[in-house]
């Protein structure tokens, strides 16, 4: 061996004085990889110089070597007996290449390793590195891996992740190692450029208003960039004191999808009639349904508390007892609606009997809003125009009668009924006149409560389904024009004559309607139950009725009522076909002083326990299928099979065997239902007066001041029974 040049370091590439053989000495403490490149700068191989050792490398004289300043290189003469790194006769070689040197996000490349003098099944270890290069940059999420040589080659592939983050161009360095600790590199180092083709999404939030009063609305808008259409985002409303009830929708959370880089949602702040003070609302957006990852900034809106807690949150009403109670409005042309639009609305609570809220005194031409007992809401004006809907008894409901462009519409609880009428009747063509509230020109009287009665001339306030107001009406609420409101009253809990608006003069009171603190708002307790009964003195008093609807045949039936005995002697309650001397098809129910007593043609049944004087009992005699049950206070006292064909059509009420065992006490809400078993097992007795249900053949003993008055059917009086204001719910 002969040294032909001075020693240099390989901190930078050098052809070492155009040497063909180079002496290399690693003066450092670790192995150093030396890379060999041709005259064009293309890597043609690499090899390792162990720490503290000298090796000899053969190369083409124009080739360069590059490693580290710790590697000292000298041009050397050689003989054919020497062994060289990098020569075709040396040990293993490792060369690798990539399928692409520039890859966009979403693209991929394959790295191929080619070897010589490396055994099959030899494991090699690769790594990816580079500034800002992380596992998130690749779909596999791997920066390291391994493979085995087969036929002098192996390869591995990577797909670049589309991470929707704007990061700029990145360079990935690919290295190969012979050990799992990746200390001994072999082969050439290769690089791949990752082109950043994705853009970071942006989320911008905005509010239509940052300060809102109760009753106002606001809209929240999300505007995005680099977010795909149909992407779902989730929103949330929060804040101290903020609750679902603060908004008409009742929702504090929801979601929406991006379309053309935006979506929005709106809320209306509820006027809750509760003084709460100012509240701050926060609005946030999230990219996940669990609402853990917020996007965009938090918005805030100040809610001004413009409502005041009313002294009586239930509102006021006027109660009519069906016995002469009326409110009269003085004559005025303002009540002559002509053929134009109008709205008459109110909340009502029916307790039974007739229903009416508005009746023109005939001088102006008859116009009445009413309902027969158990019937649908109607309008009368020389013809009957029906809504087809009966709102029922003992519940508050909102009623609006509206004429819009010659079409009459009924709205019950904000829902338009299916029945409308083309109706251009000229209301007031006969001149000016007043209005009766609670009574018709037929002298039918209202039974129940009326609250917030409002009449609007020249305006159809409701033209489609709506949500009735949850607060007292005003002259401008629901879009009313104050000058169009001709009457607004029945809102006070202390004064039946109090009005917010009246066309002229003042209310005239007829009878004794009374103001009540009960009303339709804020889940107030319902009005007290009002019902009546008939009193029998046990000496010649009973009622009779005749109807083919009492002939049950072999079908189902229910006979029920409440009874109160004034003493504990034998007392009859009712009997069907009781005026006949042929009792073979008779039904009857009584109390014989010790037990309840049921009778049908051919047999009697003594059932259950004794009863106490001056105590109300609910009784029901029911045939369901072929089984009869007698219930007292909802509990069956006994049953039997009964398939008898009942043909009787005459009822005796208040007696047994007609004139024997006559009732001494009270009977209330007596009802016969043909064709239906109202009760088929033990039950809780009704807590309200009985309704006129399907199949009702008779409903009586429930009228104020009337012995023979009936919701359904008619009665005759015998002896001297009297009407009583006592009822089971006192």
C-alpha cells in the first residue's frame, strides 16, 4: 500500500484527488455511513465505516464520497491482492428507490429496496422522518416498520393523509437499517416531498342581535370555509338561569348541516310573565354530537327581562251558573261587522248544559256563537254553521271564530277544524245593537267560565293553525290593530264589569255572574266542580222517563249515578220497567238497609257492605258481554252471567217497585248508556260530572234549579222532588 495524497475529512463530498482507491479511517466513537455518488450527483451506493477502524474503498475516479468530519480519507495505491468496500466482489449492497418523489395529500408512493449478497428472509428496518413529519401525516399512522428480503428485494408503501390542516410542504426522509434499534444504516438515504393540498377549515359565528327583549327573536349564523357540504354541526344554548322554558321552541340543543358554506337557526325568547332579571345567553358550536370539540367562537346575547310577574298568574274569568247570569254590552255600530272580516275569541271552561259566549241582540240581526249541551261549537244567523267539534267539559280550551274574505273558520286550541263555510252574512244589517255574553236570544244560559273575550272588527287574526297565547290578551297582541278591537274584557279576578276595551258605555250585569281567580294560564288549577242533584224525601217522590233507548236487548249497557242516603232504611235507587206489573224483564238497584241489592227478572243479589247515611257513593250496574258487575265506588261487589233480552222502556228513578222503598236522599249525575260497558274492571270513580258520551240514552240530575232538566233525554216528576246544589265533589 502507498499513500498518494494528504488526509482530508469527508464532512463534505470529495473525489479524494480523483482516487480510484481510498483509505478511510473513522476517528469517531460511532459507526459512520459513507455515501458514494457519481459525477452527476446520483447515489450509487453506501457503506459503513466502523468506529476506530480503517477500511479501503474502490470507486470510479470521478465518484465522490461523503460521510462525516470524523472520517479521514487518503488517496491510495493498491494491488490486486487488496479487498475493497464498494467493489463488485465485496459484501452486501443496499440500494433503494421511490415510485414518486413528489406526492400530494391523498396520494401514495412505494419504496423499493434492492440488495446484493443479502440472504432471503433477512429482516431490514425502515423509518420515516423529517421536520414536522408525524404519524398523523400518513393513513397507516406508522413512521417505522420492517420487511424481509426475497429474491434480493422488498418494498413498502405509504398513503399521505388528507388532514384538512394547512401546514405547507414537508420533506420525508426514508432510511434503512439492519437492526431493530435502527443504529446501523445501510443503503442510500432517499427523500420524498409531501405537497400540502388541504386547507384548514374556518368557522365564523355571528348573531343577528346581541341584545333582545322577551318576545323578540334572533338568528345565529355559522359561516365556514373549507368545510364540505352536508357536514353536520351541533349547537348549544347555555347561561346562568337559562332554561328550555326561556324559548318558545323549548330547545337548548340542536344541529344543522352546512350548505354552501353556511347554516343558521333562529329562536324566539318566551315572554314568561316572570320577573327574573337580565340574563346572558351563550351560544356554542361543536363538530361532534357529544359536544366536546368546539368550533368557532362563543357568541353571547343579553336577554332583557321585560315581563313582570302578574299578581294573579292564572288570569281572571267570569263564571256563569246557567241560571239567569248574563253580561250585556250597550248598543254600538262597532258590533255591526257587515260582510267584512272579524275575529271573536275567548278561553272557555264548560261545566255542562248550554254554551254561549256571544249573541247579538236581535235589533242588529241575530248572530250567535253557541253549543247545545253535548254538541259541537256552532254559529247561528238564520242558519246553523257548525264546527263539527265539541271541546268537551271541565277543561279550558281556546275558541276563535274567524271570518276571512267571506269564509268562516273555527279554531279550537289553535287548530282549524275541518269544517269551513262560505259565509257573507251581513252582521248588523238591521242596525246597531248590543251584545249578550252568557245568554242567547233563545234564553239558553251559559254553564261555565269565560276568560279573555276579545272581538276584533275588520281583521282576521288567525288564518291558519297557531299556538294560543299563554298570557292575557291585549289590544295589540297576536297582530291585532288596537283601533279594530271593539271589546276586550272578562280578564279580572275581582270585577265582572272590568274591561280593557269596550265600544261604548259599560257592561250591564244581569243575574249574579262572579269574577274568579281561576284562568287558562300557567297550569292553574281548574275551576271548582259545579254540579247538582235531585233530592227525594222518601214519601211519594220519584221521576219517570220512557224511551226505546232503554231497551237493551241482549247487548251491553251501563247504568250509573252518585247517591247519598239520608238514613239507613230500605231505599230504592232506580228501576227499568218499574211501572209494569210484569217484572220478568225488570232491572233494578237499591239498598235494603243492610246490603246493596240488585235485581233482574228471575233473581236478586244481595251484595257487599252496608252504607253510611249522608255519604256519597258512586254506583254502576254494568253488563259487559254476558257478565254483569255491580260496582260501588269503583269496586265490584259481585258478578253473574246474564244473557237476558231486556225490552223495558220505562224508568222509575228514586224508587223500587215504583212506589215501594222510595229514595230518601240525593241522586246526582244519573246516566244510562246503551250498547257499551263503560267499566270492565275495578276503577277510580270520575272526579268530574259525567259527560254525554256515545250511546248515552239519559243524563240527568245535574241541572241547576231543575228537577226534570237533563243533558240528554227528558223526565217527568212525581210527588215533590226538589233540585239541590249539593253534589259529590263538594
